[in-house]
């Protein structure tokens, strides 16, 4: 059917020799099948029969021609379908899925074989289309993502990169493909930890980068995949937002303190400048100075609280029993009896002082909320696999504005500092855990839950 030849000649010759031997064997078997009948017919024709010489030779030629013709027909009936299947397999190997074997609809073994080969061709065709679509999607994603991706072979020669990678090394893939990591001056990326953060200069820029290195196999040969993400832009944006939040908070608190100080100070100046003062001017002066002192003290406390939040030390991990810590902190609260629901007493590695401060903040907030509604407060702990959860439940009015819970200096309590939950979350994250606060699904009040890994 003209589907192309195999590139290596020696297998072709071997295949041709095998095919010829098979065809010859089928032809000989077909001839052998009719040999006995041929001999019997010739004996009857030439020995026992009473025929003329012309009749004998004519019948002999007819019998031999039929014998040989039917033998070749049997050979063709056996070999032709196999040749068709061989051609289809060759086409499938070359990636041509357009050829189909013709089926006459007869319910026999050959028709079933042709049907299965056609079904295999359809399946391979659909699989190839799926692979092409997936490859196109992968190329599009790699081209659009703002992360540099490099694939190196076992000799550390660059094979694949995306647009971000081209920009980082300052070369298009057409020129960079085949260059070694040493020629690209990035051999240091193959050293050190598989995931790390570095500060480095590349041909396409410099800054702080996150580097992740992994290995994969292609054709049984190990390759290296290096992913480089530029952290400078993200860090600058985070830093800008942090400064904006800081200025907003500081400005709000300073205005709250300086505005009344300025107003009262101006009033006191006016009192002193009056040529004739009222009889109680000294009392006005004392009250004004007292208010200035109170606002100055409040501003001082605010700055101390902010300094405390900003200077939280790194936790000193030491073994401790979580249950004993919860019981000890619950016993410190004297305003309201605390219900303790005990879990397993397991040992964890944590900073006892910081966890104590976290639990004190959570229990204090729960008691403040429950006192408004004459409710109860319960604390407890439980384990779930490799995690420990400590929860505090109250029966207060619940949370009305959950979006600002962990915003520093935001508070709904009279005289509150607004750093308790922010400090608690900072402590939780320093221990590799998380803290959540949400309204209870059953009953009134809210539930604070602190979850950390058990080391």
C-alpha cells in the first residue's frame, strides 16, 4: 500500500525474508493439500481410463492449472490480510492514523481482527490529539507565566525555557538552546538546597529570587528542572502596602491624641492671655492640663503596644505538655469560672511563654464577651493526626465585623488596645500554626481555634 519503508535496512531484509518464507510455506501447504487428489486423477486419466491422447493431455493441463491456481488463491487469501495489517501497523508507527482496514461485515475472525485494528487506530488518533492539545496548553501557560522555567539535560545543557527565562538570561531560546549552565553563568543554581531564596544578578536583571530545583526523566535519562521566581516586585508591593497600613494606623492614633491636645492647649493659651480672668480659671487650667496628660499617657501606651507587637522575639522551642499549659492558663482567669474539656496529654515543642500569652488573650476576649450576656466560657484541646487544636468557646454576642479581627489596633472594646488578636496570630504563625475566630454554628457566641503541628 506504499506506506513508507523502515529506515534501517537490515530489519527490512529480515522481515522480507520472513515474509517470503511464510508465503512459500503457505503455497507449498496449499499445493500439498491437492497433491493426493491430483495423483489419483492422473492415474485414472492415464492408466485406468480409456481416453485418447489428446483428451488425456487436455484434461491434464486443466487439472494442473486448477491445482496451481487454487493453491495461489489460498496463498493470497492468507497473505493479503496480513500485508494489509502490516501496512496499517507501519502507518500507525509513522503517526498516520487516516488509513482504515476495509470490513465486509462477515461475522468471522478476520473481520473482528480488522475491527479491533481500526478501533486501535481511532484510540491512538484521539490520544494524539489530546497530547497535542495538552502540549499547546502547556506551551501557552509557560509562555504567559511570569516565572522563569529552565529544563537541562544530564550534561547541564539547556533544552527548554519560556519567555520569562529568555528575559532572565538575556538570550532567546534559539541561541540559548544547547548552551551549558556554565556558559549561561548559572551553575550555582544546581548547588545548595532544592528550594531556597537568593539575591543574585542575571543578564536580564537583579534582585531577590526564589529558586526551586527538581529532577525528571525523559527517555530514561535524568533531567533538571529549575524554576526561578522574582520576589522583588512582590516584596516591594507588600512593603508598600505595609507602610500604607502603618501610616494609616499611626495617623489615626496620633490624630486622636493630638487633636484634643491642640484644642485644649489653645484654650489654655487664651485663658492666660486674657487681661481679666474668671475666678475659676485655675480649675480650668488644671482640667486642661489633666486631659493633656491623659492623652499623652494614652499615646505613650499606644507606642509601647506597637513596639511590643513589632518586636516579638523568635520562639524558643522546648518540650511541653499542651494540656497542662491550657489548664494552667485557664486557672489564671478569676472573673469567670472556665470550663475545661480535656483531650489527650501530648508533648509538643513550643515556646511556653508565647503560647501562654496567646491563650491569655483568647480567654480574656472570651470572658469579656460572655460577661455582656452572662454566658459561659469553655476551653479544650484535641488532636487530629499530626495536628493539635486548642479552642476557646464563649457565649457572648458573637462577631459583627470579622474582616477587621486581626487588624492591629482595631478594637470594639472600651479601653482596648487592639493588639491582642494581632499578637496572637503573630505567635501562632511563628509556631507554624494558624488561628481562626468565627461565630459558633450552634448557639450564640464565637469560637477561637488555634491549630499547630505536633513536632
